C-alpha cells in the first residue's frame, strides 16, 4: 500500500505544533518532546477529516534476535479523534508483519496495533501520554520476544464499526444451509439475535436483517487482517478462504425471488454476512474460532439487482409484490455497483454454549460426561448450576421432594416455584444455562434410598451415567448409591449439620474404594483430627417451619451456603478430572476464613464371613502398626471403632484407640485397662453423631511371633462374643504382628481368622 497517499487522503497536509487543536494530541506531542526523547521523536503533525495525527520515529527496543521482523525504529502515527476518544496507533510501514493483537482497519489503511483491550470509558480513568508511550513500547517488546499474547488481552483484534451487536448460536452456523436466518432486535435497539426465520411468529412487512452465515474450511483458514470495506472486497476475502459469496447469494436470492410475495419482507431487508473465522496465536497455531459479521445498508433486492438475478419494479402492477422480480435471464455481476455497497463490521457474540463455557472456565477440553445428581435441595441446587456454567456434564436430576416455602432460604428457586418438584426446578435451571442441545437436563421424580424405592427410569440413567453425584444429604441414599450395580464413579457432597463446613467424598476412578469406605474414612479423620473437633456437632439453634415435631431446619444463611457450594463445586470438578479418590473438607471460620482438609482415599481390604462383610483400610492398618512399634518390645492394644450397617450386615473398621493408662503390658502379654475407655467411646460417638461405635478390641504380638490367637486371646474372644451377642452383633479382634495382621471374627461358637496373605503389611 502507499502510505504517503493514505496520509494525504486521510490527514491532509503537515501542520505546525501550534496548529494542533485536540488537547490530547497537544499534550502527547509536548510529552514526547520534553520527556520521552530517548524513546521517540516527533517527526510530523497532520490534521484532516479523520482527526489529528502525531507521527513518531519510535525506538522499539527490539532485541538482537526478534521473533517477528520488527525494526529497531518504526514509523508510527498516533491518531487523536475529536472529543474524548481513544488514541489509535498505526504502524506507517507498508510491509509491517501481520501479528496477533492488531486492530482491524479499513482496506487501504496501515496496520494498527492493539495496545489496550479495555474500553475507553475504563482506560481514560488512568490514561496519560506516559502510559501511551509505555503501552506502545510494551507491545513491541512482547512481540519481539514472542510473548505478545497474554491473559489480559483477547487473541484476535477487536473490530470497531457500528454500534450494533449480533448474538448467535454457533450451532446455527454448523447447520446454516438448513436454516433461513434472520436477526431481530431486542428492546435496546442495539442488540440483535440471530434466529431461524421459522422461529419468528406473526407477519412482518420488513425484517431488520437477513443473515447469510458461512464457516471457513479449516484448510483455508487464514487470519483476518483488514476489515473489508464493501461487498466486493468481502467476496474477495472469502474467495481466498474457499467461499464463493456471490454464487451463494445469487442462488439464495434467486430462490426468494421465485416466490417474491412470500419473501417480500426478506427481500426488503438489509443483508448481514456472518463468517466463522480462525483465532490464531502468535506462533500461527489455531486456538479456536471467532465470529465476524459485516452488514450493508442496501436492501437484499438491490444486491440481487447488482448480482444480475433481479430487476427493480416501478409498481406492483408490474408483478413486483416485493418491489423486485426475478430476472428471466441471469445477467452479469455489476462489479462496480457491488464495490460501492459499503459493508460495516458488526460485533458478534456467540451464545453461551458448552465450548464458550469451557473456554471461560479456563479449561481446554469440553466435558460432556453424563452426570446424574441425586438430590435437588440446597447443595445440589447450588453446586450443579455452578458446574454447568463451567461447561461441565450432561445432567439428569433425581429427587422426589417438592419445594416448600422455607426451602427458598437456601435454594436457587423463587416464590413462584413453591410446590413444584425440586427435580424439575433444578433440571430446568440447568437446561437454561447453556445454549447447547447437549445441555438439556432431564428430571426424574423418584425416591432413592432402598430397594423398595427402585424406579426403572432412575435405574436406567444410573446405569448409563459416567458420574453419579449424591447430593441427597441422606445416609440411606449415599449407601444405596454406593451399592448400586451401576459402573459409574460416585461422589458425595453435603454440608455439616451446623452449616459451617462442607464435605466431598470422591471414589477413585476404578471404584476400588466406595462411598461406604470413604464415609468410614471421613469419620475416622473427624475423630482423629483435633482441628475437626465439633465438625459434626448438632447446631444449638433451629427453627420450626410448621407445627410438626420433625419440621425443623437449621439456621444457615444463604451467603454461607453459596460460599461453601463454590468451594465444593471447584473440588468436585477437580476430583472428577483426577483418577484418585479423595476426602475433602472445607470449614468456614470467623470473618470468612476457610480451612481446607484433604485426605487421599485409603486402599481397602474386605472379607466375608458368616453373612457379614468386614472392611479394613490401609490407613487404620498403618496407625495400628505405628502404635505397636511405639510400645515394642512390649505388647499393646486398645479398643476399636467402626461403622456398622446392621441391615446390610457390614462393618468398616475405622478407628483404634491407644492403650489406656492403667493397662498392663510386657513382652509376653497385654491386659487392657479401663481408665478413660468409656470417655473415649462417648467422645467418638459424640464427634460422629453416633455413626462410629465400639466394635471390638485390638492388640499386638511381640517380635517374631505370629498373629494366631493365643490361649489368652481365646479367653478374651469368648468374652467379646458374650458382650456382642447381647446386641445381636458380631465382635471383632484385630491382632497386629511383625509382618502381618489378622482380623478375628468373633461369634459365640464361631472363631475365624482372615488369612495372613490377604492382609499382609
């Protein structure tokens, strides 16, 4: 391009410093002369219809080896418009390279670098001549180093054209050939939504915009550098990318003209051309796509005439219900006329679909796994929408409850939703977040908690799921889901009774540790961690929301629910993306302080005996081994705790207490004392809300001794059998040896040991 010709046409003749009239131009030129001579030199000042231009010789600070061909000095033109407008930085070199972060300029204009992605209303609050120089210098430095793109700027340039914006679903471009697209304005008059013509109800005399949408083929993708100024230029730009715009429009308009009466509104509307273009990183790699739109003020009928497929009629009597009729014989394209049809760039906003949600959340890969969430109450109603806004999961909601007035204190619903099913409310909210067919959420009204509640629809979605999320706040539901034959990984989320903490239990991907196991491990941490004291304490105050004796709810403000739910949502996403299992706890303190506790899922060994299943995790095995080693060469022991599910006939060993202080220990024997034992049992029961209980005894054997019960052990076994038989429960004895561990299952007439090979340490 001819830089000098452009300067003369746009900014007239060179003027003296005293002839500058725009205050911003005056202060910038003065600053460069007085304070920035080491960086830039003012060479010329110009004034014209486009504004005032301060020309500089700018020292870029380019290193010896530059990633892109930047010169050590570049000729720049800083344009200042009339009034309070943002300065525009042109590089006055015809062969300046195409890079990221350049503003689109009109054809025939020099390239313009994008030094600030803020709106002028925001930028002007701190804008000074010194900042302008600094931002220009920073742009050249980062460009030369290959670090031009950073998190503060979009990858591709902004376009400045009309004050209008289009909102469009990317899915419409994918199926553009199947739809007649139009754009209709909203109440603001500046936003226009692109929809299929078939979605427009009623009769209209003229449409605001008729839309032609195109997707550039991947192999033809080339970054857009300049904004085409007219329809002919736009056609040339698209032709270089494999799209024959004129051929498409001739076919499209011809079909409309064949039924001009039906398509009169379309033919008398203006044309918008929307193109999905590549987003290119500084290294040339494609980083997704962007939407560009160009609008002409001419009617579709006028464009059809220029394309040679229509004639304009003088009156309806000539058969022109739309004012135009189809040309009987296709004429030639009027290149001059099309070159005079100005095209104005218009911003296009893609609707919030899964791809955009994923991108904004900072993730690279879309997550369309099938997730079933059981429970549409407080935690489910907050966590699921949070994850959906990050583009996560295709959702199904299972719940049998209805929304009552008091639920509004901690829910995303509103008064008009009272008496509606929680499953329908949450599914509807999830489906309304993303403009994506895969985001449609299903709702199933069903109770989950026992085999008697089996529901075919619920079973089907559980079996098809990739992830099952228990948000029911029900122990019955959690254990039911843990035992369900579906293959999907499970995650459980819930608040503490007082609402000052939240918990996440995530199974490992291979489900080698189940929710039942994690429940027991979580309770073990609650008992063992001093920092978690009172974690499961019952709130001191509640409120009755009806006259029923059980109709009470805890005093938990929505602000706290939202804070905890955000933490849980982030943790759930992280857990779902990892293969390992985890127990996580977030606790809120005074002034909004958050304490976080994280524990890996411990591997679990299980065995069945006499109709019961006993589980023992590696964490407990390790703690017992440590207590044994600390007391060598003497034996030691104490009481054991576990989680017992009588109907399911399951026991998970979850805790072991050290020897009471009045115990008698020697290298050849151990007699457990009683000092503090009842207090320990009461403490464990209180801290776990009765979910962990006394289940038996443990003791160690000395060095080089096996783990088979001794004569003394058999006496204690008979005692345990008597004690637990009164409660119709089995008792357990754990014996820790030097290299192995044995679990003895105690019944009145049934003593069994777990083979050492299955529990060897």
